[in-house]
C-alpha cells in the first residue's frame, strides 16, 4: 500500500517551471541580478550559505 503524500520530485519540477517562466523574459545579466537579489533576502539555508 502506497501512503506517500508528498512528492519531492514533482515539487522540484513545479518550482523549476515557475522560475523558468518568471525569468524567461530577462536577459542573462538581468536574470543573474534577480537571483542575487532573491538570495540576499531569502531565509533559506542555501541562501544563508551563499551569503
């Protein structure tokens, strides 16, 4: 019996698709700047490590 309620691969794919859609109209330089701004204000462990 499968009682799995959380699919981390599906969540990753959904987040990745949303980010691709958000950054699609930006140039490479604009995309890089937007990611850096996001990392500066994010509370995620990855962002904290990056800082």
